[in-house]
C-alpha cells in the first residue's frame, strides 16, 4: 500500500509540473499576442489555438477523472490514465510552443511523437489486460441482465396465464348466465301458454 501512495504522489507531482508549464506558456501567449487580431490573421496559429483548446479541455477532463479514481487501488487503470494524461498535457504545452516558437515547437513535437510510439508499444500489454477485464465485466453484467430478463419473462408469462384462466372463467360465467336466462324465459313462456 505504501508503494501505491508513493506512485500516487509522484503522478500528482508530474501533473502539477505539466499544469505549471501550460500555465506559464499560456501567460507567454497572452504577452505575445495581447492584440487578438494578430493571431486571428494567421490561419496556422488559429488552427493550433483550436487544437490547443481541445487538447487542454481533454487533459483537464482526464485529470479530473484521474483525481476521482486515484484513491481507488486499481493501479493498472491508474497507470493507463496517467500515460494518456501525460501525453495530452505535454501535447498541450507543445501546441503552445508551436504558436510561440515554431522551430522549437516542431522539434519538441518530433520528440513527443517518439515518446508516443514508445508509450504505445510499452502499453500494449497493459491495454490488453484492461480490455480483457472490461470484456469479462461486461459479460458478467450481461449474464446478470439476462437472468433478470428471464425472471421478468417468467413473471409476465405467469400473469398472462392467470389472465387466460380468468378469461376462461368469465366466458364460462357468461355462458351460464345466458343459459340460465334462456331457461328462465322458456319456463316463463311455457307458463303463459295454455296447454
């Protein structure tokens, strides 16, 4: 458990560094482009800014999910989310660098791409394990759902069978009442007719 606490604190420290870097570069963007019309005129920078906003939104969304999930002891899921978070956070800072200093931004994007490939190759086994667990949990949930549907179907069929029996009883009562009313009418006619 102590190992998990150390891992958790190191993950949070790493993301604090990423958030600090993104904040500092964001302040530099504000200083560089105090006049918003300069960035709007440049189509490349406009696209990069939209990518940055999308990426930073995904990063902070993932970070909030990680903070909610990090107290649970599912370390595999935590590691997987951490790798995705680090990739998104560093990509956000690289996009800011591409806007501020394009040559340095392209260089860091190249190294980030290498890191992405290494992470993707290294995470294959972890992803495979997580997918197997997710499929097993889904199969279990679907099995429970199937059993509930079968139970519900049995109860509904019992109710339908009960309605069928009630319907037969009602038809029988209607026949009896018709027979008794016809029999009463015939006896009344026979009394009225002279013999």
